[in-house]
C-alpha cells in the first residue's frame, strides 16, 4: 500500500503536465489510516485528505467490529462470536513485545501473519499525525459502522487540536462509503454495500474547495 502510493506519486511528479509541488493524497479507510505514513515515508504531499480512516491500530478496530456484531447476535451464533473475540484478544496479546521473527511465524486466517499488524501498528498512526504540520482534511460519515464517529473522528479532532491547518467534517447519515446509510448495521454490511449509490455532490465539492484553497495558499 505504502510503496505503491509513493511510486505512483513519483510517476506523477515526472509528468510535465503536473505541478510537482501541488500533489495531494486522498486515502479512504485503510488508505486514510496510512496516509500520514505514506506522506512521511516519501510521498511529501501538498496536503492530505483522510476519508473514513482511523488513528487506532488495525487490530483494535477489528476487535471492536466483532464486538459491535456481538451486540446484534443471539443464541448459538452469539456464543461462536464470543469465542472468536476471545481468540482475537489472545492472538494479539503481547504483539508489540514480539520480535519480527516471532510475529512472522504466527499466522491468522487466510495466511496473514501477525507481522502484518505489527509492522502497520508500530509506530501507531498518532505518531505520524502529531508530527504533521501540512494541511489535512479529515472526513467521516456519521453512520459509518466500520470506523466510529464517536471514537475515531473524535480522536482525530483531539490529536489535531493544535494543528495549524486541520479541518474535520462529519457528514450526517453517510456510511463508510460516503453514501446514505440504508441499514446502519455492521451485520448487514454486505446488503448495504450491494445497493448502487453515488458519493454525494456535497462531499466532492468539499474536497474540491479544500484542495483549491490549499493550492492557492
């Protein structure tokens, strides 16, 4: 994710049609979470736009999503999910005390190793956010059930409280994809995302206005 974004940026900077000093990065979801790191590791953008990201570590979000689903389950399925959450807690326990070799040796479902989480979470996103001074725009849907407006959006605002040029926008009734919420439940994510919708013109307009303002500053 990080290397591809930086390589794409280098390609743009070599294009004579593009001002190399006015390239912006828009990251959505994991892209929003990693955007400050992409910038720090060589992207060097004019500004950053974080859409539905999180300043928390990925494993924290993963466990919280499972707990959110637990609240919507009953009976046998609830007991299964309770065991799954406990297994996740046990799996991630002591992650950052592990050596890289130890983390690479431990696998989760789908062949993903714990090193994937360790490498992404150390240092945490907050480390990159607190060292940022360039313009940053944080965008979040109020009805996002993958990252939380109450938790993630609030954390962004707190971390960036003293930033010289940070803007935060919360969109009423929009979900993780910045389209109107339908079911508003993580247990119905597949159904919600199967409905064809388009990002609102107000979201696009806010991005455009912000980029133009920063570009002309």
